[in-house]
C-alpha cells in the first residue's frame, strides 16, 4: 500500500462565484495565497474570490473555515 500524505494529494478550490460577497477573508487567510479577487463582477455586483492558477492549494481548508457565506469547497483531485 502506498503511503499518501496530505502534501502529495492535489487539491482544487471551487468558489460559487454568484454567491460570493467579496469580503476577502479567504484571500487574507490563505497561507499559500491561492485565492485572489476576480476581474469580473458577479450578478450581485461583487468582485468575487477565485483560485489563482499560479499557486497550488495545500488543502488546509482555511478558506472554507473563514468564509461567512459557505461558498467555498476544497476537493482532492
């Protein structure tokens, strides 16, 4: 059996953009700076959070824990 650690698993961050209010807590608390503000507005008029393609998610779930609207999910790939 192969030894799988959290660091060896890739993670994907999904933000439900239409429900994000752009508070920025997830962006501020992400230790790897995976999230950023989008350049587009959602239907409510907010610049929502979106994953950056430059940095890999560690799966720490900090963004999920601090999001007041529960619009972020982290998945193992």
